[in-house]
C-alpha cells in the first residue's frame, strides 16, 4: 500500500517546499544526538545494527523513489536506548545520498533532507528495523494570508532579528549572501525551521522547535535562540577578539543544517586552539618569509570546517612551524682548557679528534659567526666514534641528537614528503631540530656508510644539500617547503668504511680516521673507564673486586681479538657478574644466620605492609637515580661481609679461567709457519687490521696455479704477477726452466667464506711461492704487506696503522712494509714501534731477505764460492 501511494509531491514555486504526502507506514532511523527539521539537510552516521539493516533493505537494494522516504526520530534525552523511549514527534525525510564501507566493519552515512513533521502512533515492527504507523502533521497555510495581525507582527519581528544576524556576518562571503537571500524569500511557515537549523542550540531546545506544530508557537520558541546568538556575536565583536570570525565559520558550517552541529564544548576547544596558534605565531621570532606563510595558512585554517580533511593537515603544519627553533640558539662553552680536560676525562687517546674539536673552539672564540664543521669519523666498531660525538656536545654545551641512517633507502626520510600525500611527515633532520628545540645542536649521523638506494630515491643524494656548507643555510624540506638555516648545526657522521660512501657526499665532509687501539691503550681504557662502569652497573665497588692491569691485559690477549673495546667490556662484565653472585650468596647466608626464628616470623608478617608503605618512595628514588640526582647505593655492609669472604676479590689468571673458560685466542702462527709454502700477510678490513696466513702446496698435475678462498680479481692478478716474477728469476732460485711441467700449485687463503680483494697481498704471495719452490720455511715472527710489479718493485699500500696493530696483537715482532709507507709510521704509537721491528723495502729481493733466515742459500753460490747477488731491478 505504501509503495502504491509512493511519493505525492507537487512543487509550489511560491511556497518553496513541495506539498508532501507521506506513507502511513514509515521505516525509522533512530538518532541519539541530532534533530532533523523540515527544510534542512543533515548527514546522519549509521552504525547501529537496526539502522544498517534499514539501509541495506530499502536504500541500497531498492530502486524506487518511495523507498527513499524514511522517518528520523530522536531518542528522548536521558532515557535508555529502547524503542518506547523515542521522541513522539519526528521528521519524514528523503535520502539524497548514501555512502559507506564494509571494512573494517559496516558503516554508512546518509544525507537526508527534511520534508514534514509526523507523530508516532504505534510501532508495528522492531526487527530487522523499526517500522511505525505515523500521522502527518502539516501546517500548509502561510501566515501572511491570515487576517490576524499578531502572527504577522511576530513574523516581521523574527525576520528583522534574522537580518541583524546576517548583518553581523561578513556579507562578502558567498554563503552569507545566499543566506540573506534565503531569509528574504523563505515562506513564513518554514522560517523558524531554517533559522533554528542555523543557530547554535542544545538538543532539548531543538526538540522544542520540532514539537511546535503551530507556526506562531514555533516562531516564539525559535526567537529567543536567535536573539541569544545575536547577543553572543555582539559580545565577541565588542571584546575585539577574533572569535567573531570563528562564529561566522560556525554559521557557515551549519548552513541549512548540512551536518549535525558539534558539541559546543568541542567548538570552544577548537576556537581556543586556533587562538593559541595565532599567539604562538606572533611570539615566535621567525623570518619574514616564514611568518607570511604561517599567517596565510592560519587564515585558511580559520575559514576551514573542523571536519574537513585539510583541517588536521593544516593544523599539524602550523604546529611544526611554531615549534621549529627558527632563532633559538644555545650559548657555547669556549673555555679551551676546560674542553681539553673534559675530552681527556671522557676518552683515552683519539688525539686527532680532540685536536680538531679544540681547533674549532679556538676559531669560534676568535670569530663568533663560524659555521658548524661537518666531521666524519671513520674507523672499526667499538673505538668510540659515537661516544666521542656525545662528549663533543657536552664539551661545547650544546644539545645532542642522533639520527641513525643504517638501512635508510628512502630519500623522503631525509627531505620529507609532500603535504599532498596522506600521512606526510617532515624529514628526519627537521624532526630532530623540532625535538631538540635549538638550531645549533650537535647532530650525529650514525652509520652514514650503510645508506641504501631503493625505488624511492637515493638518501645519500638528499644529504648533499644537508651537508654542504654553501647550501645548508637555506635547506628546504619538502614537507615544510620553507628554507631553514642548518649552518649552525655541528654535523658529526660515523662510518666503518669509506668505500660505500658516494664521492660527492664524501667530498662535503672532513674525514678523521679513528683507528683501533693498541694493547696498552686498551689496558688503560679498561682500567679508567670500563671497569668503574661495570662495577657501578653490577652494584660492586673497588673494595670488593680488584682487577689489575695485568688481569685486563690477560683478558685482552686471550679472550678478545678486536680493534675496539666492546668485547673487552662484555668480558669484564662477565667477571663482575660472577663476583656479584658470590657476594650475594655470602650476604644471604650471613643474614639468615643472624636472624632468630621469631625475627623471621615477624619479618614475614610485616613484609607486605612495608612493601606498600615504601613503594612510592622507592619508585621516586629510582627515578631520581636514573636522571643522576641520587647515586645508587649497593647496600653492602663490607665489615660483616669480610667475616665470610676475603675482600677484595683479586682477579688473577686462574679466576679468569674459571669464569671465562679456556682462552679463545692463542697465537698459533709459529706452528703454522713452520712448514714450507706458508707465510703471514696483513690485511685491512672495515673492522680493523687482520692477520692472514697464506698456504700453498705442490702436487702433480697440469692445471698450473690454482687459487681458492673467495679472491677478487685484483688478488688473482697479484698471484699471476708473483708467478711471472718467479718464472723470470727461476735461474736465481735454482729452478728448472720448466719447473711447472707436470706440476700444479694450489694456493689457499683461509676464511674462505669471506670475500678478499686488494693489491697488498702481492709480497705475501710471492714469498709463499719462493718458500714452496725452494723448500724453505719463512720466519714465524714475520708478517708483510705490499704490492709488487712484474719487475720486482714493491709499491705502497694503505691501512698501515691498522695492519701494524693487528701484527702487534698477534705477537709478531717483524713487519715488512714498502719504503714509501715510511710516512705512515708517524701515526703508530711508540709503544708498538718499540716492540715491532719495521723493515722498509723497495724490491722483492729485500722482502725475501727479511722473510728467510738465510736468503743466500736460496739464491745459491757461483763458481767462485761467492754468494750470488740478486739482480737489480730493471726500473
């Protein structure tokens, strides 16, 4: 019957709203905090099960116009959500638009325009959605047609008040102009509903307007709401505040009742937030260009509805602008003497790094506007690259921030995303400055050599602008889209290797090599820094545990093999934990013996009470200890503890063996080099120098020279060069011209799972070949490095300091290096040079003389009994 009756609508241009006849049976949408008035349009969220069933049954599946007519009823305020708790008067409306999604849960939104009022007679269906019998409540007569003067005067008074409201708004805004035209042309019977949908009102007040069936009563109910809104706008304007503009925006949002008005408290919060942003923009001392951009964005934010997607994006953008330190700097400490003392107290050694920092301070003291340097510390892990950056920040009195670049493969991490993208964020450089709140911090770019390149660009290329002193004064983040001055930032980068850093990026940094520590340096670092740190972390003290320099040297030599001190710190921590177990056991036994049975019972009864009383105090002390305000106490009574164990505990080699187990590293080079065809070479790796034993064997075959051990093309070419030199000088080595006939030589470089390449193994390969073919053993205490040519000239190589330190750690006493690397010996500590004999060579013959005990036996003697002399180099 309802479908047959359908929607009988005739548009009356004079009346504005069509004469409407609604079905007697009407499906209902129940809302909790909104009221639909005839002539207004609101957006209703559909989230309840019954409302969703109605949308699916009538709106998404039906195609007839009659199926779009539904009833909108409001729950009675303060009552439980039951069907019989619905408001008696509702509004019939036509659904204009349906939007929604089924993921992650079903949810719809309806755009509904009100047609007319109705009264609920009875609910005839509750499932799957409510359906009610309704009675249409239409008041079609226009008051202007009546002879009664009182209603006409009421309409005139109402229209006059509506015009006052419009005059308080900005008439230049198109929405206000349309509103003015609407009030002039709207019929009297619809005037109250239109205005009630515009002004701010509570839910009970809107329900009173809905309940007013008579037009005159409706006007009388709505007029106080209109006058209150006008008075509020006048108060705002008289106060000289910007809130008037915000009130205009509130009216624009609710024009025609398109959306359910937000809670007044939330509107006030939004107004306060915008006012706070405006005050921050005025208070922030930002450049003129930035200030203009911020004011422009703030103006857009004021004109924007809070529910719009761009609102939160613009708000976040303004928050970033006002929180960036455009002109905030921290004063530096320029006391060079104190800075030297602080650096020496924090780190042992690292003279190059300390000297560079003191140079910066000296120039900064003489010239105040010096740009921040861009330093790059290169060295193996564990040598203190990251910790020295923290010390630099503390010494200079600047804040410290760290940005880890390991694994970063997206240029937007450095430069930021465009604001047009959903979830756009500024780059990590701008975010770090936002967090640190000053424009001249010490910023650590950690692991800069481990940057990657992916489909989203090259972050190394994005860093070019950041690290260029000539460009970073106007660094432009893609998200911020405004220039920011990075010239005052002291950038400190760390890397393990320079080979993976792009040349343009490397050219913008001042590289400072931080090599590995010597044995003596490690002992001093362990004694001065690592041991006190571990004692404090394990609740011990020097009165309980005594670890001498000799014990630390034993741990270094037998349980660590590294360029840094990380493994050494872990081993010292293992010793401290073992001693802590002994102390805890002895302390517990002493406490148990001292207690009587009654005391133990009393303690058990009061344990919970004491825990509750002191819980808050303990948490407060722990928090203060974390920030360093209160030193942590071990709580150990040394006098009573001495009665049960000997203090201090002396760490000797036997105790180290019991705690750490058998030695991990032992020098076994002497046994490996005691056979012909074996020599010790030196290699450079990103984690420091390494000792490499090269082995060769001679067997029957015809494959010539075979190389194994994951060798690169450069090392393979070095082996071919060495074999060519041996063939060329076969007569000096007393070898047949066809000594390789029916024989093959297999040369192996251990640690076959590791890729190896480089020219510095040339002298080692040649020495192995000579040792194998002459059946003589190479001296077991000799290591060597250098590149060779076909004519026997030894060329210089790199990484001399790391290689000599590796030989020193391995217990070797003689190192053969190219004479051209003599300049690199200045960087070697005297403690190492005093224990290692460095042999400088220019030719292969000099290498062989240093590698073999009796080199003349290899070359043989001439007919006169005089030892043969090596041929001079053809160069």
